[in-house]
C-alpha cells in the first residue's frame, strides 16, 4: 500500500516553480515519496472550489506518516517558503487515499 494525494495548483511563475520542484525532490525521496502523475491544465471544465487550477499532480508516499513528516520537515519548509510561496497563488487538495502500489 502507499498513500497518495491529488493536488491542483495555480502556478503563476513556471520558472520559480521549476526551482521549487528541483529543490524539493531530493527531500521528498528521503521520505519515500515521488510523483506518479503531473499535468499542466489548459482549461478546467468543472471545479468544486473557486480557486484556479492550471497544474494537477499525484504525489505519493510509503504511508501517511511519511507524508506528514515530509510536509513538516524543516528543510522542506525552507524550500517551500523560498520557491513555492512566490510561484503558486492557489492550492487545492482534490483527494487523498491509500492504494495498492503500482511501483514496488
């Protein structure tokens, strides 16, 4: 089993967001995490929230505890503050769930 989150973002600065991804992925990997899907969205046809979305991805972890440890990690929070905050105006959690791992 693994724990996954589907997240929608509104990225306002693609270059800064790319730096965020580059800086956070090594930290993410230390918590057994990664990305299984990542999409740039041209048009949203239906949404349950007013926040804009132009990027959707699935981020996974070996379990929910690892996810919580990652998102509260001091190094990750520094990267988030430096790159994510200035490059993303909206973030929407679409779903979170446990599922059978496709990649062992």
